[in-house]
């Protein structure tokens, strides 16, 4: 090691410790997964070859790619419409905030919530499909239901991504086109959309990746009619006890996941080219004119209908939690909540303990990693950043099975403990805090830290007294994201829980599989309330720190 890190008595051991943790909790599980897939008393492709010879697994691979593409297109289009209405629709402030609140609802809910809501709304005896319209042939299971549920769940990711992109487009550029005689549609098609292209591509890749990695929705709605890779890997391990087959299925999932991750990075890096719209040069204030009143009305109708459907779905979840049996017996009952606060209290308590433990540990790790990446120079700096992002980029099923393979036997027998759950969340969801830290540090002149050092302060003292106060908003945002993800995660941790440490999302899954949808709804409502409370508190705290608003916290959720 040379350069700045080698001369600094604090940076060098910090880099070594962070690298050691990333090697142990990110790269080691992944390498064990690949070893199990490609080693059978020697190098072997038998596991992958065996899977590809199975028609069901080939179909699962094709289905996963098809579903990811469809959800990516639909989710991006819907997110683009919502972003256009929010930024260009000149909606009142209160309506914009209400739109944000509704859009965030599917994103911060437990992963099963949208699927349960669709069963209540459009299932064989759904409130809308059967009781309102009298339809008896509606089938919500399979591709159609999975596609609809994932689109509603992940379009907020595209909305949060595109909202910032569209807001940054300088209306003066569109004014120039208008001054040359172009009509609104031509300006929108040749100026607005091309300038938003990097954001659209990024949103498509993010939504597709989320769909590809989704485990919960296909488990409920896809079934055997529409197998996909994450559920097939889960069933291979939990149903057939075939760890090697599950690892090989994860490898099939790993290839497109990494391709999407690489594509996203490529698009982000290309953004600095001909798509620059924020130059720092102040132009004359102008009013956005690229949307006609008719277009705004159309967007309002579309987005209003989607928002109303989302609200109806969540109202059904709330109703199901307060009735004996939604669709059959509509008498008011608190029995489901009584179960949550009696038999399910341990899961609630365990989930809160895990989520609270994750916040300071993951927040500090994110800030330290962000500081090392943004402010120091040492060999392997970019490699460390890339390696630390791996768990975030990979589907949760791969991470969970990798941890199961790596930490299930002595001397690293951690599965089923609170320790491995905290570690899994910290190394999977700290990236939001790391990105926020690097973004904040990019806005701060390094001379502030140099002034501290020139006055004789050690690097750790400078970090504690100068850097940490400056990056408090990023630390808070990262901790909030960790809390939310720890409260709602399922795909990775379903392989790591035990009777000693159970989680609310696992109890929701158990409720669904046992057809106890009322209890599952009550658990879901409790999680939604806790997560919304955390987001509101974080938003208020960030405003006190002059650090932004709910929108910034929301953008991290989408990342």
C-alpha cells in the first residue's frame, strides 16, 4: 500500500478492517455459492447442465426474463407519467405531497402486501371482480397477476428516479425549440424525452432488476403455472433439500442480474455526456410549456385512476384486518390484531430489535465506506466500492442462499441468529447511506478537513468532529433506509430465520400460506404504520438539519 493511506495511521487500519468485512460477508458467501455450483470432486458443470436439461427450469429462466422486461416497460411508463404530472402538471402543493404519499405506499410496504390486496380485489371472489362486477372467470394467478402486482409495487422506483431527472431539465431549452416554431408534441418528442433518456433507461434497469429479484410476489401469485427462478431456487432448497440445485439456480439468476447491474452502471456513466442539463449558469426564469392542458388532464386521469386503485387495494387490506373474513363475513372484529399483539408479538419485537440494531451499525459502516471512497486514495479503492455494492445489486434469493451455504456450519455457524440477520441487512442495504455520503462530501470543500488537520487534529478526530457533523443528513437517510428495509425484507432472510429469531414478514408469509389472510393483513398494517412513522420522523429530522425533505429520503428508497 502506498500514497495517502500508507502514511495515515488511521486510514490504513480502517481500510483493512472494511476490506476484511467485505471479504467475509460479501465475497466469501458468493464464492461459496459458486464453488457449490461448479465443484463436484473437481471442476464440474453438471449442476448447471442438469438444470438446463429440465424443461421447468428453462421455462423459469425465460419467464423471469419476460416478466422483468414487461414490468420494466410498464413500471417505467407509469413512473414517467407520474413524474411528468408532478413536475410539469402544475399541481397544487398539497396534491403533490398526497401523490408522493400514495406512490410511496407500495414501496415501503411488506413485499406481500400488493399481492394480498390484488387477491382481495381481483381474486376468484374478489371485492371488485366478483362482488362489484359479478365476474366469475377472472384469474389473478399466473403472469397477469404477477405482472400487475410487481408493476404497482415497483413503478414508484421509476417515479422517484424520473422525477428528479425531469425537474432538472432546463425549460429554457424547450423555449428555444418553441421560438423556432415547433409545436408542443414535437418539443416534447425531440427535446424533453431525449434529455430524460438516461433517467428513463436507468429507471427501466432499476425496475427490471427489482422484478427479476422479486421473490415474494411470484411465490403468492405465479404458482406452478408461471415458475420463475427466485421461487424455484427457494423450493429447490426448502422443498427438495437440494442445496446444490438451489445454488445452480441462483447462478442462472446471477447472470441476468449482473448484466442489468452492468447496464445500469454504463448508463449512469454516460450521463455526463450530451445529456447535461444542469450547468450552474443562471438563465432567465421561464415557465414550462411543453405540456398542453389536454395532456395534463390525460395524465391526471391516468395517474388518478392508478392512485385510486392503489388506495382501494390498501383500504381492502385495512378492512381485511378489521373483519372476520373479508368477502365472507364482514362483521367487525379485532381478533386479527389480538393475535398480532399476543401470538405474533415476538415476531414484532424481534423485527424491531433487528431493525434498530441495523441503524447505527449500518449507518456508521455506510459513512465510513463513503468517506474512504470519496476522500481517500489507496490501491483497490474502486474495487472495494464495487465489492461492497455486490450484495445490493444481487437478488435477495442469491444473497440469502449464499449466506446459508457460507454460515450454516462451524466454525461460522451463524444462521438463525440475530447476528447474521443484522449483518445481512447491513451489507445489503447500506449502499443508500454510502451513496448519500459520497454525494454530500462531493458538495463540501476538502479544505475544511485540511484546516482541521493543519491545526494538528488526527484523522480520526477530524472525522469525528468535522466529517460526521457535515454528513449527518446522509447518516440519517442511510439509517432510515436500513430501518425500512429491515422491517420489510423477506427474500434474503427467509433462509436465515429460526424459531429463536422470527420476523414479521415471515409471519405474513405463513399467514398467506395458511390462508389466514386477516392475520397477514393485520401484520401488514402494523408494518406500514411503523415504517410511515419512521419516514415522517426522518423527514422532520432532515428538515431540522436543513437537509431536504421526504423526497430525498424517498429517492434513497428507490435506489
